[in-house]
């Protein structure tokens, strides 16, 4: 499934909301576990090398390990799932039982799930002190308040929404990036050495290119939206669809607008 980053999804939501208001109706909100749009994460500006499928996973430079054993590196033959989340993120909290179930199911395959928040230590500590959430997070939890790991993963991979998961494969390379709700078949294939990371890289890179083009077009689209020039907005979508005919997300957003 193709997944646009939050910038594109947020723009679509804005345009859709404006169209809904013009029609004197209400837009239907997304359900918590939909792959997109993901919950908004705080933007970060940083000059970091780009990260994509097949690249070596960045080091995990985290001091605060709150649950589970510290993960200092990626062992050959082992698989690590890095999931970026926050205590304020509804979809993140809704997905915790799913991640815990996957941790238990894939433990014997040498898989470790690591939930990484960029919040203050006390914020996450207080969150885990509540029995409800402590029970739901039955996997390793760490906090990265200086956002160094967030930057080397999320920013580098042009991911602007959470929850987002990174699968680090048996060779220490990034095998997959996406919404955790889509993770089950991917992880099954990775641990059994049947995952086609090259094919996924082609799709992922294409989606990132679309996302960057959406960001470049965002100002023009918003100006056209404010002016009520929906023909211009649709024309921009048509231009992007012509360049990216295999991306169903663009067509869906155009249909919504």
C-alpha cells in the first residue's frame, strides 16, 4: 500500500475540509488505525543525510531506556523494529496492543520492538506508571528528548507523522518504513528471508518524490483553495498523477477534493 507522508496528507485534509464547508457538510474523520493520515509530529529542521530502504540503519544513541533491555546496536541475524510514538498520539496508543502481540509472536525469530518517544523523560515515565499503558506496552521503550534518533531516522527518511515504524533487517539495513498497522506481512517476510526490499524501495522512493512535489505545490494549492479556484487545484493533482500514474493515493485525494 502506498503511503504519503503527513505533509501531503495534511494538505489533502485541509483541501477536503474547505470543500466540505463549501458544501455545508462535515468531513468524515479518519479512524485511528488508518495508514494515513498519521498523527502530527513536531517538525524538525536538520541537515542530515537522507535515509531510504537498503541503507545502513543509524546508530541508536539513546540514554533513557525505560522498559526492556538497552539496544546498543543491531546484531547480525536479528531484526529490530523501531517505532516512533508519543504519549499524546491517539493512533500510537491505539496500536500498542498490536505491537505487543507482534513482539510476543515474533520473539522466537529474534525480533525486538523498540518504542521511541521524543518527549521528556518524566512525561514517558509518568505514562508508563499508569498500569493500563504499562500493560499495553509489552516491548522495549525508550525516550529521546534531544531528538537525535528522531532526526537520524524520521527526518532523514522524510517522515513527518507518527506512528511510523522502521524495520532493521538481519544485515543491519533498513528493510521497510511505514505505518505499524501495515507491518504484519512485512515482518513475516523479513524474518523468513522472503521480503523483496528492492521492490519496496522503488515504491517508497516514488512516494517520497510525490511527497516532496506536494510540499513544493502546497503554497500554490493553498492559494488556489483560498481563492475558491478548485479547477486549479484539480489541475495540479492531474499534473502529479500524470507523473506518478502508479500512486493510488494521489487519485484518491483528487477524488476527495
